[in-house]
C-alpha cells in the first residue's frame, strides 16, 4: 500500500445553520477569533506531510481559493505599514498548501462530495477531514491515523465518546477492541437515535481511506436526509475490507452549529494571552449583571 499524500476537504455544504453568514462564504471560513476554521485543519494536514489538499467546493469557492493564495495588494499594504509579522503570516498561508479545487455541482451529500474528488485522488489512499471539527494537537491524532494505516493498509477512522444527548448528531460505530489503542469496526450507523445506537463512539470527521471507498460510493443509495452518506459507503466497504479505528485523546471542538461554535471561540479566546484577561472580566460582568437582574 502506498503512503498517504493527499487529503480531501469537503467544503461545499450549504451551511444552513449559519445563514445568513454563510450566504456568500463557506462555513469553513468562519473565524475562530482571527483564523478561519479551515486553516487549523489545513495546517495540521501539512504538518503531518500531506502534499496535496483537494477542496471539494461549491458556489463559494472564491473565499477559500483566495485565502490560500497570495494577495499582493494586502502584502504591499502591510509592508508599507511596517507590519512585518502579519505580512509573514499572510504570505505563509499562501505558501503552505498545494491546493486542488474540485467542484461539487449538486449538493447530494457528504459521500457524493468525497466521490467528486476521485479524479484528483486517483488510485491512491487518502485522508478526509471535515471542516466542522477542530481537534487540539490535531497533528498527534493524524499521526496515529497514518501509523495505523501503515500498519494495516486498511481504512482507519477516528472516534470519540459522546454523551447520549449528542449521539444523533454523529455517525456511530459498533466496535470490537483489538488492543489498547485499536478497534475493529463491526458496524456503522449515521445519526441514530440513542435507542438505535450500538455505542456512544462517534465518528469525529477524520478518515483514512483505501481507494476502494470510491467504488462503494458509486453504489451507495441515498440514506439519512435523502443524502449519499459517507457512513453508508463505509458500511458497504466493510463487506470487502476491514476498517480499523482509534479513539482521539485530545479535545475535540465542534463548530458545526452556533452554540458549539461559540463554545469553541470562547475556549480558544481563553487560550490567548492577549485576550484572556479582558474577556474573563467582561464575561464576569455580564454574569453578575444577569444575577442582579434575575
Ligand atoms: C458528518 C458525518 C458523520 C460524522 C460528522 C462529524 O456529519 O456524516 O458521520 O459523525 O460529520 O462531524 P455532518 O456533521 O456533516 O452532518
């Protein structure tokens, strides 16, 4: 089996939970303070040796293309203003990645989006990273995934434990434990009710796939929400190939809905020394005011 060199980032979704902010911009460009969500993910992919990032885009392609490109006007402005640090940063974003843009013309589901990347991936194993999730120390988790892929040569998925109330937001796995750090997938179900769920182990949105997944995606029927689901294609893959899994140890931040997004922004703001103190005072103030009023 060949080394994994490519990663697919599906970024063509409507982002309906964030309208109107996502009317003209993909939700993956929403900032966590001053860095778009997608940049966190691309940085981690590049840091573990991914050479090509394939963005499966929709109507909002421009914002992402521009973000990972040079902006000479801005660079000139920053140079004149003596803002060397910012200048270095914006140039570095353009330097970091060799992007490939693939257009998903119809939004038929996550599985369909991944299938659109087939001509760019061709017959190679590849990663998929979803833009709803940011993982702290993501490099560590991706390295685990790549290590397991090298060991087994099979598809690998990252899992996380979720509380019962969150189960219906995720794809859920039925697993058998192989050793301390590895599971083998026995079954998968996309967004089950807590009663239907075989476990509380949710698919995080980071996958390593053998190219066989493309064959399976071609025969996957619309599932949950009438969409072609990646989880359903993995279920088909299980008929021919084993899928392995591991549990992520680092904190996972969901950014896929306004409340979780806000939680993520606040958590990251507390990690920033330049914001931390004043934000704490501000939030304390709000909470005190609320207490006085109620
Ligand atoms: C997708 C997948 C789901 C996975 C989730 C992780 O769902 O279909 O299996 O658990 O991402 O974020 P989405 O959040 O796109 O509805």
